[in-house]
C-alpha cells in the first residue's frame, strides 16, 4: 500500500508542546507514526520561517522537533508563490496571511495527499478547503485534503 504524503503545517509543531490543548495526544501519536515510517511526511521552508518567529524557548524546541523527525523539507518556489497568489485573487485567504496561503500552495504543488493543520482561522475551514480545491484543480493541481492528525493516525478499535 502506498504511503500517504502529508504536509505538516506550523500549528502541528506548536500543538506538540502544549499539553493543555485538545488533541495533544493525537499530535504526539502522529509524530510517533511518522518516526515509525507510516507516512511520507513533509514540511517546508515556509514552516521554518514561521517557526523562527516564535519566542524562545519554544522556537528552539519546535525547530529541534522538525530537525529530529523523519520529515522531508520542501523548498520555496515561484510555482508555489504563483498558486498562493491565486488564493488572494479568488478572495480565499487574504494578502495579510501569507504563510497560510503558502502552506496550502506548497502542499498542492508538491503533490501531497493532505495538509495536517490546527489553523482553524484560515486553513482548516470548510470554505478554505472547498475554494482552494477549486483553484488548485483549475490550475492543474490535485486535491489536497486539509485535516487534523486524528484523521490519519491509527485509532484503537474497541
């Protein structure tokens, strides 16, 4: 069976270090399953830039987690920038939320099956999923599911 190609958006690294958050255990399980080789996991230079804006010591912890995990890095590209700009032109994600657009575009351009995100303000929303999927397909890119970790991790069957 082919492994899912998943893109980890910045919020997933944040959730890993916040035990009071809902889905904290699911986030840790996701990283365990990545370490076990269950997924082809990716992040990007956009994630690194965004993580670098956090305050210490959390910035260092999140960047270390990224470095120590079995996560492949995707670079920036003009193709990602062009698709991200389409999201602005179609009033999906505002110009102000650059990284949010770039995460979705990077995942689409690089053929990810899913983006894992806890960004419920701009990324993991019904309207964003619907509209970015339409723009992606109009521009020749595949559908990228925008989901939370518990939608791909193994759950115990009772």
